[in-house]
C-alpha cells in the first residue's frame, strides 16, 4: 500500500483528521470507522449523535499519534481485476465523498475504500477522485495486467477513455493521475453502469460525503 495521502478539496479540520486516519489504513473505510469507534470514549462513535466534536477530535488525534494497523492484503485469484467506483455530492456542489471496491477476477472483494473529497465539491470531481483512489490502491497492492472499471459517470468515461479534455474545472490533478495510472496497465476497459445497476462503491461514497459534512 502507498503511504502517500491523496489530494483533497477543501475539508473542515475535523473532516481532514478523519481523512488522515483513512490514509493511515490505506483508505479502508471499514477498518478506519472501526478504529475511530473504538477510540471514542463511552458508547459514542464516528456517526453517533452523542459524540461531540471535541471527543471525536481527541480520538482522531490519539489514533494519528499511534501506530495505525493496516489491514492485510488478500491474495487475488489472478492478475485480472474489477474496480467499482462512485462519487457522491450532496447539493452538487456540496459535501462530497468517493468510494471504490477492488475485486479479483472471481469478483471476490479485496478492498472497500472510501474518503471525503470536499465540503463544497461537485459530483464529477468526486467521480474522478473515486477512480484515482481505486487505481492508486490497486497499483500499490497488486501487479494488475487486466482491469475492468465499472463506473456510472459518462463525463469521466468521455474524458478518460474517449480522449476528451476534462470539462470539469479543477480536475486536472485527478485527471493526470488517472491517466498515468492507467498507462501502467497493459489492458484496461470500462463498463458503464446504469442507474439501476448495483454498485458496491455507492455506499462508501455516501459515507465519505457524510464525513465531508463534518463541522469545523
């Protein structure tokens, strides 16, 4: 896994602390939320209404000062992978999150990734961040030769696989990172997901948007 924290849009100090914890566990959303819930005193947790901002901040600072444990990397069945990605923005722009699920060729889950993107960010940017997140962790953990990306954003599909220049202002950093990551893969293609198609990354993006909405 990479130790580098991925770039983000503007986040509140509290949301940025959660993003740091996520980066420390390779953006594994379940591992991060479990660690935060365990660190909050009493019966509180990351999304428990009774948890105050001060309690959450103290718990996050304690976690960041400790040795965060990264989940083990499961063995894939081959060098072929499936990557689901999704972005979520409330208000478009608004609190936004990104989610990605890495699967092997048998479609067994290998990683459930998520993060906040920004407190006032558009959906297309969140979709780009989701793709960057999934590709970054896939390449850090494995040596893929073939990849199918399952994605519902036609904007990102046109930009990345259609060769169009990005139409969303401010996504150049993410677009360039995605292009560089895909260039290292011998074979890759996308599958466009309709709104009715299941996407396991959707729930992770929603949690990321919940985190992005945290207050100061």
